[in-house]
C-alpha cells in the first residue's frame, strides 16, 4: 500500500492521509498481467491478486470469469487464490451451479478461454469446469477464532484441488478442530468431520495451514503458544504446516524467566532478525495436490 503509487499500474489507487497511504476504493483490471501466465511455459506457482482480493465486492463476476479462463488455459501452473471474502467466493461458485452439475458460468469462461487462446496461439487441453480445475488452490485468511468460524465453512463448501488457510497475521488462538458454525454445527476442519447433537458426518477438510506474525510499523506481536497450538493441531491430524515468519516481533526470555498469565516476553527486532524458526525448528510443510 505504501509504495503502490510508485508502480505504474497502481498509480491513483491510493491517497495520502494523516494515517498514511490508504486505498481509494477504485479497482482496475490489468489485462497485461492477466495474460502473463499464457507466455510462461515453465511451470510456476502463481499467487493470484497478490496485492488485492479476487472476490472483493467491487470486482465484477465478468473479471473473475476471465481470471478462471486463463487458469483453465494454463494447466502447467498452480494458481493460489487467497481471499477474506469467503462468502462471495462460495456464492460465485454456487450461484452458477446446478445441483450436482457443472458450473453454468463455465460456458462463458470457455468462450473467454477460446478467445484468449486464439489471441496467443495456444490450444485449450480440455473444456474446463470449476469443479475440476486441478491447478487451482483456494484459501481464506484466518486471523482469529471469529474469522475461522466465519470463513472456513465457506471454504470447505467450495470446490478446490487444495484448500488452505493463511493464519497471517495470527492475532489470537485458533482451534481448527472445533469451529462453531451456524450456531448448532461443530466442524473439525482438519479431519473433515462435522456434528450436531445426536448426528455426525463427513465434509471437506483443510489441506494446508500457513502461520505467521505481523510485519510493518504497527505490527502486533504473536504469542508463541498460538503458533504452537496450530503446529500441534496439524501434526495430530497429518496436515502440512508452514511457519512463515515471526514478523516484527520475536519471543525472548524475560529477565526473571517468568511472565504474567496471558502475557509473554517479546522484543521488536524486525522481520529478518526474528526469522522463521518455531522452537528452533523450521516448518516447511507443503501439500501434495
């Protein structure tokens, strides 16, 4: 956000305020960036809308259709889509889908794909369906338990080759084995089970969990126990766990070796110095799609 005005494609999207640079609310569709994966022959992992949200309320369905068209044309790449708008993501998939059938909007997306393919001299390998895009991973941001309860059920109800969580910045403890959904249903997102009183069943499960602390001038420290808890939950369920970073703050020993209940000693040392070791171990878990 701070440096967006220096990038030509993002000029005019931020404005200076007393609190720093803020987004103006304008969204743009960058056709040049959209077409880049078509020119990359060597397989890549591509983080879609790295500085935005594909499912933001201001992004029309037609733009999302074109993004999925390009992803369908590039089976050699893996596309990772992360959103905070889980309800919009779920709605996008559901509203164009017959019960148990293919997504209706794929007819539109297929037409878009043919048009783009013709322009770039490539041939689609198969007629795409949102239900069967093996190279598209979907994820949601989870900062605390409230966001976990709100967003993860939407993710589990949305078709994806891989479902992942980005718990970054992690601002509070999260229990992925006990999500409280719709007031009556409890979900174990790591094992793919759900239950209400007297009933239980299976559902989709999370395939990958990423954890990290906050960075930037206003960063808040992450309690080590929050990260440890998610590490241990993933280990118990056999789910890959990636510890990305501590962020600006790193845990440290207090002078007398103790801390008040609910508190912990931490020092602001900067992201690079804080590193990414959790209890002396580097966690690089990664899913196998």
